């Protein structure tokens, strides 16, 4: 499952700000929602990078900007050494064959007025991959690949369940034989039993077609199940990035630690103290100075509100943006953490 | 499918794999047929439009026919039994007898019966401006007259004029929709999809337009039309006037819908698949607005019919000798006319019927297309 080392996508200093404007006809910018504020990460060929964080931290924006569904404010995204953000219209159109997206909501992601066959066949036509009978055959093949039946091609989305719709969305993404699939919370809207089916499907497809995933989610157990490496985002920045097992067993950022403590343990006998972070996520319009997490951090030092922490490799590809290291030695008595609990969970 | 149903009625619910599924529009059509009022409205409209298309054939007299000696004549009575109590196999009418020409007052002349003939030759006409003909559905021999709904102050047959006048009243709504909707859809779609500066310019113009007192604007624009204009050109100009006032509201609503649909995930998916802006708009964004557009159209038409009636009533719409329901109703303005010649109110009845029919149909269509009412 792990990548072979070759880098497929490298994102450098990715920034996406949404301008906040005032004025009637002549608008002036009075601020910006700093949805994504300087991301650096890479994905190796054939691996799955999980991107986690709470609502509004910029996960979805990151995925959409990489696909140029929204234009970035600045930064680079090198796909096999070509910068996606510098492509012209036609080049971008051709590039779209390489990158596809699976959406969170299986209900709004399929056009209710088109048959499943038309939905899956549309990318084939656009990229001149198949037409006529060949297209029909290919659509039926894709439906079988995602576990549906060929005759479903003539049906409309409203005739399917959520899990089936998500499979249709996956088939549409696969239609153009992409190398990278950005899965934007693909199972968050599904029942737990269906979640497992879809996750297993995604893993099988990865093996079969050598796909690379950027897997966006807020559910840590899902991310752990599917990811090779995991990046944790907080307020538009990645605070920690490490191999999945390493991140779960040895979290180095206080925010990661708090997130992990919130993962439910499927054992009623087991007790674990949750780390409850004080306060709310600050507004991305006016993020805190220095380390963005310092307003809620249990180990914050005076310097944290001044210096922006660097995102550094602390060994074995484990990146963390927290200078208070190893923070566990600085632990205050308020925060109680039992490593045994997280070990039991894995 | 029918064989399946015969063999196992419960299994029939799951269609055969090869069967083509019902489209969302087919489902809506099925729901629509369940609203009785909407069906009544729809059937009424079909009848009205059929009558309009066949007006020259259905009308006993030509548009310009008049018998000045029989002005304000009441509707002629259709009889089966004559004054001597004999039953006739054909319905017949009596000729009018002038009792007092100054009032005026008429009585039937029962000395002789005049059979109503079917498919009689009469004044030549062109059906739908193309097919020539001179056969009329009904007719009687002179000197009897077949004034089934009475006559106006010039002795013109009201029924014939209602049939001819329906063309203006029923077509103007459709004409206005045909002009307004493309403008509103294009401008609203552009404003919503691209947003920003373009959106601002279009929406501010809509607001400027909405700030005009619209009926006053209508009156002014209608009054500058030259009176020499042919009736067809005049109808078109009046439609243009209505459209000029009407596109703004539609553009504003469509902009809102498009703005909402632009960021829905299936539109993003289409963009991610590599579709051009134009294809995204035509294949994914605009079809989503169809249900609103259909409903808006069926509810816009009655408004325009009323508007045209109002204009014609004030003498600024259709000009004599061509006619419309509003113009015909204008004759029933005085109390005298209302009390003595109540048959002059029939154009008003037709306007009410047509407007109600459109509204019932529109309501039904709206309910049928509402995705929140998915009752299979």
C-alpha cells in the first residue's frame, strides 16, 4: 500500500484567502478569511495521505484549490513536476484527466436530471476517451468495478441509496483513469455499515489501479484505517504530519493529542480521560498571532503568542509545528493523558 | 411489465432490469395528473386555445360583420319546440322583431322558424392565417341572425368577436414569456454564474427598472405607439412593452437560483471533469432552473392577460377594428350597459376563466415539480 517513494503531488506554501469586501458598487477589501494559510506537503505515488481537522479548518478548500475548482491566492502545486496553478485553460482541461474528486454529499454530487450512464459517461466524452457503443460498454464496466450492475446505467440518481450514489460518484471519478483522487469526506454522510463497504472499495481500487489518494476527513478512525500518512490541520495550517501509526502512537502536537483523545474506544470497560480544549476555534478572519493554537493550548508558553512555529521534521518524516518539544515534559497537571488507552485503540 | 404484473402483482414494483427508468419529468407529470384542479385548468386551456385556433370556423360571422339595425340585440334563443308546440328535429331560431328601435327592444318573430344549419358556407377566411376556407360550423338563413351571445352597439355578433379577440388575449401572454424569459434567463444566469462586477451591473439595472412605477410606464409606452400600426405589429409592440417591464423580476430570481446551484457539488464535479463554462451552464446549471421557469411562465401568462385587458380597457391596447377580450369588456363600462345588456360582460367571464385556469395549472405544476414532495 505504501508509496514507492516517487512524489506525485507536491504542494508548496499554498495560500487561499477569501476577500471580505465592503461597499456597494465600488467594493474595497477590508480583510480576508484565511481559509488556507501556507500549506506544505507531498503525496507519493500510490499512497494515501489523510488530511484531518475540525470543521472550517480549510481541508475542503485545500482539495478544491488543488483541483483549481477555486483559484489559489498563492503557492505552488507540482503534479509530476508541473505546476497546476500555472496551467492555461486547455492544459488544465487535459490535466483534469489526472486528478479527480469524490464529494462528501452523495445527494448533491449527482445531477438529478441525468441518468447514471450520462453522469459517468460525460467525462469520457469530454476527454474523447469513448463514444457511442464504446462509451456504453465502458460505463457498464465502471459500474461493475464499483460494485453496481450494468443495467443501473439507465436509472436516475433518485432511485439509489446513499451508499450506491457514492459508488456512482466513485465510478465517475474513475472514468478518466486518474492518477490522483481527492476524496473529500467520502464516507462522512454514510451509515457506519456502508462506510466500511465504501472504504474497502476505495482500498481495492487503489490496489487495482495504483491510485493515489488525498483523503480528507474529520473522523480519525476512518483516516487511520485508510491512510499511510496523516496530516492534521488547524485553522488553515498543517500542525503535524506523520506516518499513520507514528501519529497515533506518538503525537507530538498538543492539538493532535487532544484530537486523538476524542476518538471513541469500542470497549465500554475502558476508560480514558478526554482532553477538553478550552474555548472555540478562533475566526480565520483574524487568526491568533504566533502559533494559532496558543489560545487553546494546554502547554502554551509566553513565546507561543509571538513566534510562529516552524514546521520541522523531527525524524522519520514526522513533521510538527510546535516548538515546545517534547511537550509532554512541560505537561501541566490539568491535562491527563494515558498512553495505554491509545495503544488499546490501535 | 404487464405480464409480470399479472403473474405476481407485488413483484411488479421493481421494474425489469432492461426497462428505462422514469425521468424526473415523467414523475412530475404523473403527480400533476393527480391534482384535479390543475387537470381542469389544463383541459380548459386546451379548449380555449383550440377555439382560438379554429375561431374563423367556429364563429358564425366574420370579424367585421355588423347589422346596424340589430344593435344591442340580446342573445337569440335556440329552440326545439315551436310556438304551436311541435317538436323539431333540428334546433331553430326565430328572427328578431324590432319592438322599439330607440330603447332598443327586440322580440322574437315566432311566425317563422329558421333551422340552424351545420357546416354552412359563409364569409371566406384563412384558418391560422394560412388555410383558406368559407365553411362555418353554424349558420342560419337570413333574415334570421345567429347572435348566440347577443350584439354590441354596432350590431356585431359578440360570440364571433370573442372568438376572434381570443387570439390577442391568449397569445400575448405566450409572446411576452417568449421575449421575457430568454432575456431574464441569460442575464440572470450570467449574473449568477460569474458574479462580481457583471452581477453588480445587471442587478443594479434590474433595481432601477423595478423602481419605475410599472403600470404608468406601460401606459406611457403604449400611448407612444403610432395608431396606424397594423394589429399584428401592435400586438408585438405591446408584448415588447410588457417584456421590458417584466424581465427584471425573472432575472433576479434566476440569478439567485444559479448562484445557489453554481457551488453545488455536481456542478463542481462537472468542472472537475473538464467541461467548459458553456457546457456546465447549458448541461448542468440551466436545466436545474427548468422547474422554476415552467412555473413562473404559467403564472406570468395570466398576469399579462390581465395587463392587456387593462390596457385595452383604457383604450391603449388593441385598437378597433381588431379586438381583444379587454377591448370587448370596455363596452360594458357603463351602468346602463350592465343593467340592460348584461351579455356584454361575457368577455370578463372569459378573462376570469382563462386566468383561473392558468393559475390552477401553474399551482399544480409547482407542486408536481417540487422535489420535496417526492411521493413516487
